[in-house]
């Protein structure tokens, strides 16, 4: 059995055997959650630094959205893979393999590599879903496309109302500038 660091490296190297090991090890759920937490924290710190005036809000928003994304992607890929394509997996197994697929995001803090990390994430996600559900490549690709679309839809459903509220509040603040107020 590999250590967590060996598993993270194996996941980044697209090693299907690592994903199979993670899938079948219930203790790896905690490791997957720790990896997603590290990715969320890195993303949150970057987001907070970019929005220093709202550091805490940006940090918490990024951490929450990373965990929600992990959960939604795991649930949707599990549902599509098992119900539509007769894949073989449990939800905890999918949480584990999808969690380890987040490994390349550990490099997202390095400037100028985010574009590369995006493609790397697609590759680790592909290997994770294929190993987790025991699907062929075509079914895996369809499952991933639908899963990513679902994560995007859920994130937009959460973020659009928050964003619209922020825009409205910003517009109201701007509209109120110069209006005399009672002392």
C-alpha cells in the first residue's frame, strides 16, 4: 500500500493502478478529503490575495466551492456511470478517485501554469472516472462531459445569485455616492 504522497504522485502521473488502489481503500477517503482541502486552501489564498479588500469572503467562497464541486462531480459521475452505463462503483469510491484527480491543482499557485493544469485535470479526471467506474473510454468521456456540465451548472446556480446581489449592492453604493446624508 502506498503512502498518501505516493498516491498523489501516482494520481498526477495518471497511474491507473494508483486510482484502483484508492478506489478500494476506504481509508483513502480521508486522504482524498485532505487533498481537496489543500487544493481549496491554495485556491482560497490566491483568490483572497486577488481580492484583498474581501480576503475572508474570497477565501471561504473558494474553499466552499471547491468542496461543493468535488461532491457534485463525484455524485453526478457516479449516477451517470452506474445508472446509465452500468459502471461498478459506490459513491465513496467515486469521492476517493475524484478527490485524487484534483492533485494537479496543487500547482495552481504557480503563475502561468493554470492552462496546463486545466488539461492535466481533465486527464486525471478521465483516468479517475475510468478506474472508479470500470468503464470503457467512450463511456468515460461522456460521463466526464456530463459531470463537468453538471458541476458548472450547480456552481452557476450558486454564484449567479450571489454575483447579482454583489453587482446590485455595488451599483447601489455607486448610486448613493454624493447623496447628502444627515449628520
